[in-house]
């Protein structure tokens, strides 16, 4: 997501999005300001909008309180993500995220965990990264009854998400090449969401552009079953 300091091996897209995907959306945070006020599903044709909720053990995105209800009110399917920090206690991060989120509606995305290069905090014990992240994911699922979705990029995933247990979680992959590559752990499962670019312009505002791997019926089943 373009709402942290990592570069994620980005390739900038400067041409309009043209592909065959019929279910697509954007993800937003305070960096998009009050963009939600200007979005109109009848015009932009977005199916879903995902917003940043929390980060680490104390941070809440300053636009979340506005974005979260507005996304639903405007008729989009909504999701909210937590930016994971390896230096922070998994249980406390769960508490921060769920304390801000409250209860998930059956029409919302499942919990979303953003794990990328800047999640690997300086000085963190790298041997504990996967165990702690799996603990975080397990606790989220236990407390919400819904299986989290993992957002990551290939470099980070291939370096740090090597435990086969991660393959049980749906993948949201950031890959700004023309064709998508999935991390090794997900090779036999493929991707669920693909972030294709961070330069998708709506009303003059640049956004991350995300597509779903399926049609509207498959998407509806994903929301219902995840």
C-alpha cells in the first residue's frame, strides 16, 4: 500500500488501467485526505474501497473514523487494514486493531494485515518474525471468526513468509509489473487480490488500484465465506 515508506520494488504505471478484471477498487488512508467525499460508485465503478485502520499497538489512521462509515454509506464493499510491526507484541496489535474496528459486518472484508518491508523493524529478532505473525493472524481469526487476508509484496514474502502455514491465508499481492508473480509459499494457491499500481488517478488524486481474481459472483462468495 502506498501509505508507508517502503518502495516495494515499485514500477510506476503512467497509462490508464485496461484489463479484463470486472471487480476492482482502491485503498485509501489519511494520505488521500477527504477523497471519500468525492467518490461516486455510479461514476467511478469501483466495487470496493479499503482504508487504513491501525498500525502497531497505538496508532489509528486519522481518516479512519470518516472513511469507514462513508465507504459503506456510498455503497462500496468496505475493508480495513492493520499495518503490522514486527517489534510490537502480536496480542497488543490485535487489541489495537479490534479496539478501533469493533465488530465486522458480514458484508465487510475479513481482517486485512499489511506486512511489507517497513514491517521489519530495526533490531527485531528475525527468528521470531514468522511465529509472531502467525500468532497475530490466529488471534485475529479466533476473535473475529473470519480468516484474515495478507497484503505483501514478493521481495518481503519470499524473504520472511516462508512457513507453509501462510498459504492458508488469502493473498493480496503488490506487483507493479504487467503480469503478476506470487511469492513461493502461494505458488500452488495463487492470488486473491492484485495491487497493480499506485498511480491510478481519480478526481486528481493518485490511488492504489486493486483487482479481484474473479467475477462479481466469486467476489460475493469470497466476502460471505472468508
